[in-house]
C-alpha cells in the first residue's frame, strides 16, 4: 500500500504586489516490486528522476499549489506520474517532483514528457528504451545506461547530457543548444538543432550524423566505424580528433567555415564542402592520402610539402604515396592542409 505524507510550511511575504507563496512537501512511497516501466506526463512541473536505496519508489513533491499536485500511481507493472486537470492559479506558483527509484527495480523503459517544465535524470538504467521530451523546458541526463535507444527532444529548451550508454541515441531541439559529453553506442548517433549550437565530446557510435540549420557545430574526440556527416546551413563546423578509419566523412557548410582534424584517415572516400567559407584539414603526420581540391574564388596551401597556389580552380595531389581520396571544395574561400606536429 502506498503511503502519503503532507507537510505544510512557510508564510506568504508581500512586497508591493508580489508575494512569496508558502510551500507544501508531499511524500509518497510505492512498492517497487514488479515495476518495469516509468511513464511521466507533466505540464508545468519540474521533475527529477534518480536512484535510491531500499525497495520502494519514493516520491517527493514540493509545491505552492498542493491541491493541483501531480497524481502518482502504479498499475500493471508501470509507475504513472500525471498532472491533474487543475491549472496553476498564479504565475509564481511552482512545483518540483522528485522520483527516486531503488536499485532493486529492474526497469525495461522510461518515458518522460513535460509541456513547460524541466526534466532531469541521473544514474538510471533500462533494458529497453529511454525517452525524454520537453516542449518548453530543459533536459539534463547524467549516468544513463539503456539497452535500447535513447532519445532526448526539446522544442525550445537546451539538452545537456553526460555519460550515456545506449544502443542508439537521437538528440533533437528546435530552438535550443545541444551539449553531450561521453556517449557510447553500438548503433547510430544523431544530433539535430534547428536553431542552436551543437557541442560534443567523446562520442563513439556506429554512425554519427550532426545537423544545425542556424548554429555552429563543435566536436572533439569522435569515433565511428561507419559514416560521419556534419551539416550546417548557417554556422561553422569544427571537429577535432575524428577517428573514422573504416568509414567515410561528409561535411557541408552553406555559410561558414570547416575545420577538421583527423586522428586517423578515413577508410573510404570523403568530402568537405563549403559554399562561403574557408576549409582547413589536419591529417596525422606521415599519412598517405589523395587530395582533390576545387575553389571558384580562393587559394590552396599546405604545410606538408610547401605547396601554395593563389587561385586553384581545381587541383589534385598525392601525399606520402597516396591513399584515401578526400575531395575539398569551396565556392568562396581558402583551402589549407596541414599535419599534426
């Protein structure tokens, strides 16, 4: 049987027309035995999911509107968290829900949706899918392991991830930024920002796809066994320490520069293209590869053999005996090639 405890406290302090609403703390416990799925659908409430000791799912709700607090219940192996029908009465009303899941609870899936609240997840594991979606709030996930796919979607908020292990991962935001540090997956990884920047560090996946319509892409230490693609309609692309030794690279920027530093040469033919921007390629020292370069308005320069051409139009050259072909083109910009020191 679940237990309910309500603690009310605090006083309202008025300054002019503003008031600090009193808060209530509501605590509930639910048996975790048999719970396989977490399903959360909230409107304005912030929610934080984390691990705890014991054998019960612990709920703590801190709210200025206790009568309209979210409803928590269990049914058929699923723990449900739902906003109630009543809306907030005042703009300064707040509600934060803490959901603590015991280590003994073996989850198959977690799905959390919020209309205008933030979603935070830490130190959780599922054998299947892990999905978080916020319409106008931020998403933060740390220390997540899932045997299925991981997805984070924000309409007008930021996505911040760290230490994620998943079979595949999909990150998408319409008008926010994406930040991800340390993600490993056996399948595909994709990050899409319609109007925001993408920042990545230590990403490993079978295939990697990055796209920003109106923002920059900056990544470091990417590893892929397949294909890596990065596209920006209006922004620079900078990727350092990229290892795609068995696959290919395709990078395009409509209005921005491209900087690519390779930890290992790609195993297959690759392409770097910019309509209006410079392109700089840095390769491992002593690596053999073939360059095919073209620029309608710009020059070519390398520090490997000291080649410098003021107006190249088109140029092909083999370095260190040749190897993988890398095609570089820009409509209006300079092309430079260097090796690591």
